C-alpha cells in the first residue's frame, strides 16, 4: 500500500510552537484544551491575529518541532510493510523547507528523500491512503482519506480517524 503522511499535527507538533511563540511575544500561555475546534489565531485578541498567522512564515518556526507521540515507532513499522511517503504542503512557508528536511533526517531517517514530497497542492498526489489533519486536503483526495485527530479538527465526523499513532498498526495489517 502507498500511504501519504502529512507532517504538521500528524508527525510534528506545530501547535506547540504557536503556543510557545505567542507566550514569548505576549506573555500568555494558552493550553491546547483551549483550542478545541479552532486554532490559536482565532482565540487570541483580534489585534494579535495577524501576528499569529504570520508565525509559520518566519524562519525557525518549523525547526526542532516536538515529534507527535508514537509517530516515529509506528511509521518505522509501517514503512517496513508499506510505501510511506511524506506529503507536506511546505511551499506555503518558504523557510520551512530546510527545517523540515533536517527534521526528517533527525527523527525519520528511514524515510528516503525519494519518499519526501514537500509540495504545494496535495490534490495532485495519488496514493492508496492519505493521513492528514486537514479537511481541505482529505476532501480532495482520491484514495482512502484518514483524519489524524488534532485539536482543531475534533468536530469533523465524516472521516475514518486515527486518534493516536498506536491505533494505526492494526488498520494497516500490523
Ligand atoms: Mg497538517
């Protein structure tokens, strides 16, 4: 099986970086529980919204992000049995490209560069499965879409889900 795996909020915890930088800039530390069904930019005071939305466009935002719990162990096992491809719409954030590459080398060295797709519009990608946290990627995917649970997507009910990586092994015959 050819399986596409998104990076942010599926492999890498970018929400943690939003929270960290907002606290750095404004002295208020949000908890992820406060972001259920939404994103940080939409819960902060309106005058801070553009600042928060600009964070991922800044150098360093994607550097050394925490790994989502279980991602490394489970993807390594899945990678032994299936074709795992990274599919990240990294072109939106030009400074992210190098940081994402380095991050994959550090945490997912078993994923060869030929299987790293740092792209723009994911709808051109064809595979059997896409694991992603965003409806706008899953809804246009031609294969089997699987929503990886993140705080912002908890209200979507129309997808098969992975809530934690440990649930993924039995879904793919492991
Ligand atoms: Mg994502």
